[in-house]
């Protein structure tokens, strides 16, 4: 579930393997590129953490972030 804190949407995802995590990140990257809205994220082995905010709006959460969060949720296997 996404949390809104520090003017960002945040969610941590955990997968069975690094390959699953990397595949998920690839799908997220393609969706983000289509929206021209790119996340801040980290990956360590099977864990992916994502932070979303809209830089053009002063680094706050906007509808653009919520739409990308919904698209990301749909990509979780």
C-alpha cells in the first residue's frame, strides 16, 4: 500500500528473487517513460522501494503521481 509522507508517495515491494524484482523495475520503467514521469527508486536484491512526487509542481504529490502509482500496482505479479 502506498503511503503519503514528506510530500511523496512511497511503497516498498518485495519479490522472491532478484530477477523478479528487476523484471518489475523494467515494466515500471516502460510505464513511467510513457507517462514522462520518472520515479526515485532503489533496488537491493529482491526489494524495490519507490518514491513518487512531481518535480514540476514543487516536489509534491499530484494526480500524476497517483496515476503512476496505480499503474505500478497493476504491474505487481
